[in-house]
């Protein structure tokens, strides 16, 4: 296990204790906060507007 994972788990568990959130909810919130602090989009990419063409075999 890497030290980054330990730090992340510690942050998640601290948030869980503070907020009463479940692990996955706290993890998602921390990941959103981290992405926002780095200037990255926190929204999921838009789905494709049409399916790619099917190539016959």
C-alpha cells in the first residue's frame, strides 16, 4: 500500500467522523475538492451523441 493511499484513507475517515457521511460519499467529496483545487472539471464528461459505427466481421 502506498503512502498516498494511507493519506487519502485518513482524510476520508476524518471527514466521515466530522460529517457522518459514508465512506464512498466522503471519498467522492474529497476527490471533488481535490479536483476543484487543481482547476479540473468536477463534472462527468457528456455521453456521446450517437453510437460509433459497427464494423462487420
